[in-house]
């Protein structure tokens, strides 16, 4: 272990370091934080424990979203999406009903926490193109549609030369999450309507001409009526392509997927 040098020898903790004497030597090391067991049992850490409980719930919510769209999200996400999405879900829990440590995570009530979230940080749809669209859902929340205004080449000034484009729409169902005091963890309130989803894609279309009618229709994969506490999260992705040896090849630049609605 590193030893203290000099005439003055410190004892105690300061500046994130711990100074003490061991076997006749003056030792210095980084101060360690409280153990997990101490946080769970020591009343002094009760507030920290409750914050950790809520973060655990947020992590479960984020995991359910990511797993639902894993097939689609894989092409658009960055390596930090897990932590960023958990932080967004935590905002929903902090605004939820209940007391600290057991607040409900209801994304349908607090949709602003995730609305606009980008699977890759700062890669928004507006940076990719200036296209317009509207989203709608049927009265019984059984189907989501994304309808595009006429799409023109000028809408994608940053598109690679002679590029093609494909739009992808996806939905993820996320139940509200509640704290279970007996099991000391968060659980989805509607387990059968949680962590499931669906997606739809357009054909790969050329960007050298305008397209008047583009829409996406995404069926909600649930036979029972969707409960009021289950959120339907809608995502829209965009990917550019080029052609090589008579086949389409995806291009890394310009791709983006973003949360565009929550019903």
C-alpha cells in the first residue's frame, strides 16, 4: 500500500482518501463507501436506500423497453442507451404517486419523461431530414398509424448522393411498475401487457424523386383490451441505403430512431 511521506502525517479521511497507521507505517488509500449490507440495514442510509429502490425500478422499466425492441433497436442504438433510458424512466418514477422509495412508474401518465428519447444520443430525426408526419391510434388502442406528408428529395439535404431510404415504425408496450414491499422489488402491474411489441417497415425507396403516399401501420400484439396503466410507446426510425452489386447496403450516416408518441 502507498505510504505517507514527509514530516506531517495525516490521520482520518479527507479529499476522498483515508490516512491511518498500519504495522508501524503511515498508510494512505482511497476512502471506500458504505457496503451494500450497511446501506440496507443502517438507518442513516434509509433515504439513499429508497432512492436506490426507485432506480432499480427504472432500470427494470428500461430493460423491458430495450428487450421488446431488441430486433429493431439494434441497428439504431448507441452503447450508452441502457443508462440513458433508465435515467429517463427514473424521471417518470420521481413524478409518480406514492412516497419516496415506492413511487409508481407510470409512463402513460408521465410520457414527457421518455417522449423524444433518441436511441443514439443527439441523433434526432430532424437532424436527418425535414420531413413531416402524424401519428394516430385507434379508439381501443389496437393499432398505431404513422402517416407521412409528401416526401421530397429536398427534405434530406444531408442524405448521401444517390441514396435510398427506409422508414421503420415500432411500438413497445410498457406496464406501470409498482413497488412490492414483501419482495423488496418493483413489478409490472400488468405483466401480460408488458415488454411486448411490434414493428413495420416501408420498402427501400429512392430519394431521387418525390413520394406522395407513405404510411406505416403497426398492430398492437395483444388480444385483450389494453389497460389504462399500460403505455404504448411509438418509435420512428430512418436509415439510408446505397446499392452495391445489385443489392442494398445500409449506410451508417444519418440513421436515427426516436420516440415520437406515447399512448
